[in-house]
């Protein structure tokens, strides 16, 4: 017997009891997988995104997502796992962009040209692979907007392993990477392997993008990698606190996004991106309000008014 739409709608209404709402959210296995995968991705995207924004490489992260799409399309055409294509293409693109645009441990002005060139070439490859694998086009297009509600048990395991590997690498290089990100010239003078760290972070960023694309999609990658980190840097200048805030915001964004999408007809990617954007606007408004509040006091001190 088919359940009437009105009855189904009533069953999907959230409860004022948070325990009951949580029970409803996790009553289906696909939602359990979605929450698990989203949590693992947020745990990686939060800290990696913080360093990406700090180093001014947001455009690079966006480009790597499109490169990963080409890799996934090529993998589908070859009949292998799309994750392999995401990782291989992302790593090659990261190393190529680093070789073309790196200077002194950071991407130089020429990096925009390198990123744009690699981005356009990868998009053309993606179009070619879609044409060649026309019978599997639906599987390829899923990577544009993510497949968070179609995550399988095997996918959760792969995402968890990749996220754990990325966090382990980041934990090893975090302190020198922060030093290099803030002042690469002084870091190089003190013997810090600036170039090695730059390439290590590029590979780590490629890994993070490959993980996040599977859930949030190519077109919405900023929602988890950039926006929470940018919001955190609006709220604090302390790196440790900023990383914690970035990770916490990424978790909140993905959890709220999944919850709202479950109880409504809105796509997960749209909800996640909207929530992240609202948080960023609130953080910018708070920063602007505090700056305006302190401005009269600064003017008074500068003018010698007590």
C-alpha cells in the first residue's frame, strides 16, 4: 500500500524534542552514512581550509575541485573508481600548479595564470571524458553537486581513511606550515623546508578536495573548505582558536544542512552553502560593528581627549 503524501509529510516533521528529532534523522541507513561521511569531511575540511585561506589559496582549492571532476569523469570512462581519478588528477594538478607558480614557498602572482591554465585544460578534459562515457553521464554529473544521500558503507570507510590520513599529515606539518604561511622569508632563513612544506600542503589540499567533492560536489566545494575558515578568521586572529572554530563551523554547517534537507524538499548542497554563507555574513557584520564601536575611542585617544 502506498502511503498518502500527507501522511508521509507528517512523518517527516521535526519534533520539538531533540532526542526524537535525532532518532528520526538516524532512522534510515542512508542518513547514518550521510552524517558519518559529512562528519569525517568536516573534520578534515575545517583545519585544511583554515590554512588554505590563511595562505591565500582559495582559488586553488576551487580549481582543484574542477580538476577532480575531470579525473572522476576519466575514471568512470576507464571503468575504475572515481575516487582514484579524483586523487590522481588532483595530485598531478597540485604539483603542476606548484611548479608553475611557486616562488619562495608560496604561490606567486604568476600562480593565477598557472591555476587558470590548468583549470581550463582540466575542464576540456572533463568534457571529453563525458562525451566518451556518455552512457555513464549520470554517474559523472553526480560529482557536480555531490551524492551525500547516496553514500554507501564502502564510501564511508574510504572517506574516513582519507580524512584520517589527511589529519595525520596536517598534524605533523601544522607548526612549521603556520610559520611558513605567516612569514616564509624568516622561516626559510631559519632553515624551515619552505618549498617542501608548500608542496606537501598542495597535496594535502588535493586530498581534502577529493574527499569533500564526493559529498558536497564540485560546484559547492567552497561551502566546507572556504566559508567556515573565512568565517573563523573574521572572528579571531589566534591560529589555534581559528582552527577549532573553522572545524566546529564546518561540522555545524554539514549537520544542519543534512537535517534541514531531510525535513524539506531543498537540495543538500543548497542548504549547506546557504547556512555557511549566513554564518559568514554574521561574522562580517560582527566585525564591522566592533570596528565602528571602537572607532570613536581611537579618534579620541589620537586627539589627546581623555
